[in-house]
C-alpha cells in the first residue's frame, strides 16, 4: 500500500465521524466511508515477480498498450510504446531496466485526456532516462485528465534495478516508453501489461554507445 492511500482514507474517516456526530445518518456516513475504501484500494502496491533475463525490458506500468510504433529520431529509429492507465489500474510505476539514471526532468503542462495523442507533448510529465549499460531506455510519466500529481523518487545518478518502484501517477494517466532499435517486441496493441513483470521487449544488440536512445 502506498502511504498516500492511508492519508486519504484517514481524512475521509474523520469526515465520516463528523457527519455521524452531526446527523446520525447511515446514508450520509456511507459516502465518505466508501470513498475511503476506494482510496485504500486505488493505492494498492502488489508485489511482482521480476523477470531475470539479461535483455528483458519490463513494463513501467499496469495498463493497456494503446500504441506500438517505430519513430524516427535524431539518433535513428526507435520503438515507442504507449501504456494507458485507467483509474482501475495499479498506479505504482517501476523501472523498465537496471542501470544508472541519466536524466530526470519534470515538465509542467496541461491535463488533456491521456488517450489524446497531443498529451505526449502538452501534458504535465516527468521524463526519466536510464542507462542500461551501453544502451538507454527513456520513459515518461504523463498526467491525464484526472491525474493531477506525478510522483518520481529518482534523481540523476541513482542506481535502479529492473522492476524497482520509482513513483506513481495519481488516477488516470499514461506512460510512454522509448526503446532502442535492437529489440524483439513481445507485446502488441491492445494487450494488458503489468508493471515490473510483463516483458515489453528483449534487447538483442551488442551494448555499446551507438545504441543510446533518443529522448522522447
């Protein structure tokens, strides 16, 4: 359980107690209690079995793959995956690979629907780039229509492990991942994935500086 869930639930519990003292109405008390139960459920943080394959790149989030496309960058072709998180998904985010964090950059922006293609450029977001030892994987935590806060616990220079918890996005949101060209894609559009345990792709190239990924 992410501690934020306890804070929300405690606050709503206080509201429920106050409503009961003022009204003695079971019906009115039920609403804050139901909301408290929802927040405890929403901020769940289940354990995951992390794949051990050396080239495995795992999903940074739970959700549905909404896009899987090749794009051209200044560094060459890259594979971009988009994962949509509904309000019903686990919202704890995890590192796709083991390595050293090269960049953490927060950008203020709008709160467009996370299904909107323009949200990648315009929405509030945090970009994280991880050097996996000769190649890099970039991923973005992107706020959505309901998501109004992005939490990232990383800073440049940190060491992360594949599947390690790195933060969360509150409520509906999106995570985009930019992969090096030398990968075998293991998922497809419409597939449901689980953060830390679903393998998105397997790196098949030789790790060297020429394989570094462009920033999304």
